[in-house]
């Protein structure tokens, strides 16, 4: 079920590279997928709401006739929370869990927001003022998956940081196959502070958010995970709108030493593998005995799993146990993988954190189960996959804010900089650029170089 790779083998580098092949793990024909999604986007751009109604009926098997039926009324969102609280003891417990998770996620992102640099300025001796303005995006769209399962946690993780960042309006889209959408997702959206919710999914939802229809407003940025059609649609609309990332199948790498509990390691591998057959779960250990114990635990525990067929296929196709010489090499291998989730299930995890360079999220210590990060620890669970942790970061407040550079040049500053700018402009063959700079030489332009009366401290 789990392949064992040994870093000491002559072919280790080749075998690891093969394991980490991150082409289209879903096995889709990329050209066919691209063409299909392009057709959906084109239809939504040309026919707007009519195309949304058509695709919703075709893909989600819903009998609707008007686009107005796609929007969830505010009263329904309010009722979703009340329904969870009153339906049963189990649903009331779920409502409590959603509130607790929302509180922790909000707290984390509020702390994150405090660390992000706000407006700042630098006043040079010549009177020039430089700096940046930090502003929130005006309207964003969050995509919450809802095909084979409901994901209230994704509603919390995408809406909350946007609201903490100060986004004016957050639009959520979520598919409702056969018209079914559980109270949990709607309650999570309500608790997170969503502004509007539309029950439309797939590439058509992305197209509507990017280009707008009569019913669905266009947004400035689209965030949130989805299937391959959603990911391809985000790729195609990028440029018209911003996107967070191109998410792939879920991943975990567990670095563990001889003192780790092999059952805990196996179950954490299962927790990722049960997402779908394309998920990747890898254990890395400096103990051959631990490697054997993990395999034994996995074989013993697998029959107990409700999604054992999916887990078995994911582990067989994309899973592995890698043995290494020591924990320093274990982290080096993890950095090569650049996993979405990295667990350090070792006796002294803090000693390794400083050596980790590439990971979407780091879970330090045996009790820091990745699944806690999925739901309620606080940090965001929308993370870079497929090796993108080498250059990308988790979804957060920064994704919903942007900066504008601020230049307020004084007369003295312009006189000095104009010479430099003119020289560079002429080197590039741009005469108008040079002359525009030289106009600032020796003249005040009829003003005070930007520092008008009463404006000196307003930037």
C-alpha cells in the first residue's frame, strides 16, 4: 500500500522525482479541459444569467427557470444558524463548533492584520515624501466547494480574512446539487460575515464572478479551492480579476522520529488520503523500525476507515514512506517536496522549524495534528499545493489588501532626480520621458512641488 524509499539508494533522487511528478494527477486531458472551460466562460460572458441557469440545470441537476433563484436570501442565512441551534443536540453542537472555529480564525487573522504594514511614509531631507497607501479590495468572490461534500470550514477560511482585511463586499458562490445545500455551509457563511451567496458552482461560477451577469456582480479577486474545472477557470480569468492560487490535490508530509506513535502517523496520512485518490501523503523518518511500524499500523487501521477504498488508492499511487539518515536530511527532503502541510512529529520540533524553507503550513509537535488546522486552530487552511509553497503563501489578510506607491516630490528633489531620469530615459530612446523630467529642472511649476498649504501632513 505504501511504497518505501530509502535516501541511501542509488536511485533515490529518480524515485523521489517520480513520486513528486505534479503534472495533471487527475489524469485529465489538459487540452480538452481547457477547451471545455473556455466554452463555459464564453457562454457566461455572452449570455449571462441565461447561461448560468442552463449550466446549473445541466451540472447540478436543478430545475430552475430564473437567475434570481440562484441567490440565497438573507433570511435563509439567518435561519440556517437558528436551524442548527434548534434541530438536535448534534446540530446544536455543530453550531457551537462553527462559532468557536470562527472566533479562532478571526482572532488569528486580526493578529495577522496588525503585523501587516499600514500606510507609511519617508520624508527625505530635500522635502520629498515617499511611501505607500494600503487599501482593501472593494469586492471579492469566494468559491466554496459543494459537489460531493459540504465544506463549511472553507466558508469560514475564505470569508473571514476578507472581512478582517476590510473588503467592502464578499460574494460567495457554492454549488447546490439537486438544490440541496445544508444548513452548516449557510450558517458558516452567515457567521463569517458574508454579504451575498449564490448557489452556482463550477467554471460558470468563476466566469460570472469575473465578468458579471445581470444577477451576479463582478468582483476584483476570486479565492477559494475547487475542482479541476474551477481551477482551470481561475487560470483563464486571471488578468481580468486576481486569484489566490491554482490549487491542486491535498498533500501532507509527516517528519517523524523513533519516538512517534505509528498509529498517529498512519491516521494523519489517512486524513489527507481520504480527500480523493489524487491526494499525496508521505512519511519521512530517520528510523527503519518506525517505517515498518507505520506500514503495519496503516495495514491494521485501513479496514476501519469509511473511505478506505479512496485512501488505499491514494496511498498506492501517490503515498510513500521515506527513510533518511537523520532528521536534518528529513527536513531537506521535505523542502524538496514543498508540501501543502508539513508535520514535525518529533521530540524536539522547534529545533527543526528554522530549517524548514518550503511548506504551506508547519505543524510542530505530535499534538499539532494537521486536521486541527483544517478546521479550527486559526491559521488559514487554503494553502499552496503541488510544490507552490516554494514561492506562494497561505491565504490571508494580505490577499485582500493592496498597496499604492506614493511619491510627493519637492522642487529640490525634482531638480536632482530629473537629471538622473533624463539620462536614463535617453539611454532607452524615450525623448518625451526625458523632456518631462527636464521640465522640472530649475522651475517650480507654479506651485511648491506638491507641498501646498495645509497638505504637508495629509499623506
